C-alpha cells in the first residue's frame, strides 16, 4: 500500500517548486524538509539570500570584470 502523498500548501521546494514535501528532522532547532519529487533536502525557515539581488548582481559584475574577491568584499 505505502504512504499516502502529502501536499503542504505552506511549504514548497526551492529547487523544483513542488508542494509534495515531508518533514525530515530538526537540526539545530530548524525544521528540515525532504522534497518527494526531486529528492532534495531544504530548511523551511531559511532565507536563501542574505543580500539584496542588486548587491549580488553588482558583486558578480565586479568579479566578471576581474576584481578580486577580497576587493569586492
């Protein structure tokens, strides 16, 4: 028989966007999920980017123009 599929409307996989995710532990007090469609693990409360999109694009542009990582930081 197996388990019935679980679809969570409040959590979606950042990799594939699926809502077919299950809880899978709590490392360091943060809820961890497993996507049943793509098989990837992710943290539900994680902010994936600590800096704004504009700042990240500027840093990538500087790196592409040959500036060192230390100079960019």
